[in-house]
C-alpha cells in the first residue's frame, strides 16, 4: 500500500518549488495577480505538484518549468515572441557575433512554412540537392512550421563542422525528404549589383540586412556609377529583413532629409530614426514581394512615403514589429515583441504589408523576370 503521507510530502515539496519559481519571476506581484487571479495561480501550482507526484513517469523539474514558460509565451498568440532554450539562444548569439557556419540557403515564408527561395552554389545546401520551393518541416527534429524567420535562421546557423538535419516537403514527392548537412563558413555578400545590359539602369539586390550591408551597398553603387548608372532598381524581393540600423542606413542613401522609421514602444519613449540631406537623387524603382519583410519593409515604406521612387511587385509580408531578447538564467532567453514600426507617414504595416505603387504578379514558372523587365521599362521612359 502506498504511503499517503509520502505523497502529500511530495505534493508540498513540488508546490514549494513552483511557488519559488513564480515568486522569483514576479508573476504573483505583476498586475495584481494575487488579488484577481489567485485561483489560476493556485491551479498552476496544483498541476505542477500532481504531475510531479502522480504522473506515471518521473519528470524533470526543469522540463516542467520550461514547458510552463513556453506555454505562457505561446498564449500571447504572437509568432515572433518565443522562449529560447539554451541551445537555440546560443545559436542566435553566434549569429550576432558572426562566428558561425551556415548551410547556404535563403528562406522565405509560404503558408506558415519556411520555404527555400535559393540555394547558393558551392554550399552544403546546393551540394545536398536542396531546391527552391522546398518547405522545411522540421529542424533537428523540432517542428519548424510557424517558426519566424529570424529564429529559424539562428537555429540553422551554428559552429562550422557541426551537423544539422532538415526534413523537407517537396512538391511531387509523396514522403518527406530527410537531409543531413554539415555547416560550413558561408561567405555570401548581402548586396550584388550590376548594370542591366544595353541600358543606363543599375540593378542592385539586397538579400538581407546585417552590419555589413550599408558598406556593401556603398561599394556596389560606386561600381555601377562608374559604369554609367542613370537610374536604379533596388531589389528587396525575398529579403526577410535583419538589423534595424542597417535598414536605416540603407534608406538614408535613398531618401531626402527627414524620418526613416519610428519605433513605437509600449513601455518607454518612442524613437524616430532620421535620414540626412545626402542621398542618391536619381530615378528609383524598388522591387518587393510577399517575402519582403521587416527591415525590407522599413526601406520600402520610407521610399514610398517620401515619393522618391516607385514600389513595383506584390504586397510585402507585413512584419511591422520589433523584438527584444531578454537573457534568462541557465543560458535561456525570452524573445518578446516590445514595439512596432511606423513608416514616415505614420502607417502601421503589421499584418497588412505595403501595397506597391505598381502591382506586377510574379510568374515563378517563367524563366524571364517579368517584374524586373517592367521596372526597366518604367525607368527607360
């Protein structure tokens, strides 16, 4: 016969453990929880203690607490806020420091799936046959559906020489494709530029925004200026975004003096980033599509509101919010949405995207780039 007193002692010990966690996190004192939601807090303690004392299998306390925190963040219904375990947070830190290896793929979003936009030649992704259009179902066994782009990129990057397994869904294939890749040091410039043959129009594409992007753009513009540039196509299609400051500096090269973007915080003072009076004063078209997100939309919104150029393509992704990463104990972190972006005219584009001045649908099965052709025709006029 089981000892009921031992069970009660286990219940009490578990209750004390979870109560300590809640008190440490400040949950009982935030927003008057004791006064209005004490029963819910009590249920949390009871569930924790029952699982610890009555569940068929022994469960690690850390796992339960992590699950409770993760569930709390998931209840926000915000795909960009996330509890980052120690491993995931370490990958993100490596990405920020620049000491990481990668796979050589550019990804976007299609119906909540991370979707391969491009595999760069000579990289692990290309060598393993990963193709544009492949949907990433899982990363190292973790469900990737609904994972935001920034987190996904951080998870796929890691120390050079380490392995990662992707499960892919490919059109025309009945079963998922499992691919194991070894991370390599990937050196892919974020900016590539050249003249459109037979014209004075330059085509400059930005793949993402990081701290090197403004300098790379400056170099690309110098080159095409020497080649006779008289008009510019800035290509932000399939650009998932990146660093806010990099986006501000890129926009600063394109728009006249004035606001670039305003960061509207719930807690704290709002901040408006501004451009100076030195900018590229030539005819401009910016190419965008449904995978142009975040920092890309900052640049696109600044160009559209200041009317220094035309947006051409399809409506952008619609990520107009900013996340802050708060380090936690044991190497974990909380990535929490803390502010929203507003365009120079004060537009909130989150969940809406930016509608281009000239809508030109993409034709993925067509080898010719219809959107680029339309942009060239517009600028030649």
